[in-house]
């Protein structure tokens, strides 16, 4: 391997900076949010930092320079986290009478205010749900105007928080217990339902964690307001931490196997995700394919919606659908309990 010319020296310097930033972002889940809330922002950039380091790795390999080791070692050290960015194989559909099909979807109040600029979106959402026909359906940002559209679900639990919106769990199997974990100083919340299927009882959680309320398309991202955005995001991370502690404390007392669904408003590289997931299985990690993105943001693979299941539950399939009917995309998973 020959010595570097001045151009490659400059490229390697940039490579070193991005390798350091990736290493920092991979350590973020282990840093207490309460003490350093703003550091959690790095977790949102982790997918981009992974991609950049992969490009640097390929660049040095093609040039046959030993500098490829820098990004390679960083990526290898965080392999478990890095590998969750993209899955090359998975199972999307399974035909089995023994499976339990679950769907989670942030429907953004069925496009009530026509954000997408066209008519008929709510009907398309309902048609998609009907096509999937899940046994258990978890909806975030549900609107009371659509309550009558789910007559095929005999059992349900809906908790409204503000202006007729909230979270909903619909089930084809009996609900024997239900409740809400109302988050303080927030319109977001978590609900749960204990559902009986045959001889088994499973608890299903439907989470909607604190939102950043930042529009990635219209928000002005500039040097002038970057500090303001950082403070705003830090405050949201602090709220999410409080909400996570409420949820984890409640879940630890659950006597049943659990299935946790919902919109975490945070990605798989965050401390929030790490705490909520615990020892559970992420259905995307088990049977997903591609990036599994669940939030619409052009050129950026945000995965902030999840189905997390007890480690004793077998994940048979995981599917993402990408019809643009909300700012989120739905997840459909088939499980064997």
C-alpha cells in the first residue's frame, strides 16, 4: 500500500471525523438522557453516519489502502446496531391458521385536514386495513369520526386525549382487561389490552410517544435557529424519557407475554428504543427486509414505528406497506404464540 497523496490525506481526515461521529452516535443509547438530553440528537443521525462510513470503506478498499480499517472497525464494533439499518432477506407473508396477525399504523387522524391535498385518503386507509384484515389492530392518532368504520372488530379499546383523537386497539379476540398510561403534561399516551386467544392471554400495548412537532419539509434548518431546535429536541427527549419510565414500570408488572406496538417518535438507535425494547424481539430485525422505514422523509430511512414481542413469541413475518396515506407507513407482522 502506497503512501497517501494530499487529496487522500484530506479525504482520510474527513473519514476520521465521520468515524468518530458514528462511534459517538452508537454510544448514545448508553448515555443517560436525563443528564445529557441533547446528546440523544446524535441517534437520529446514525443511519446517515452508517451510510457515509460504508462509502468511505468502499472507497479505500477500491483504492487498496489500509485506511479502510478505520470505518471497518467502527462498523464492526457496532455491528448489531449497524445491521438493523438494512435487512437483505425476510418473510413478508405467511399463510397459517395458527398465526396471530397484528398491524400498527399512525393514521394521522385519517387525513382529516387534507394534508395530502386530495380526497378519499381516509377511505384508502380503511381499504388497506380491510385488505390486511389483522386479528389485532393498533392505531395512533385515531379520530372518533371513524369509530363506526370498524364494525368487524367485536372488541375494542379507544382512549381519546384531545379533540376526539387518541389511540385505539381493535381485536377479533376477547379483551378481558384494558387501561391507559396517561403521560403527564402531554397529549400523547400509551394504552393496553389483555387479549384472550384460545388458552393464551397476551397483553398488547399501543404507544404514542412525545412528538418533536418538526416538519422535515417546511422547518427552516439554519445556523441561526439550530440552537433553538436543539433545545426543543432536548426537551422532547426528556419528556420521552419520563414516558418511557412510566411504560417500562407498568410492563415489568405484567403477568402475561407482551406485544408492544406503536409510534415511538424515535429510531432504533436511541436510548428510548433500547429501554422500551428491553429483551423483546423487534419483528423487523427477525423477518424484515430493506430499510423498513416507517416515516415519510425523502432520502432518509426513518424507522420510528415498531412491533416488539416477548422473546418467547415466534415472529413468522414482517411487512411494511408504502402507500402514502399518512406521514407514517404501517407495519404488519404475523406471530406464533
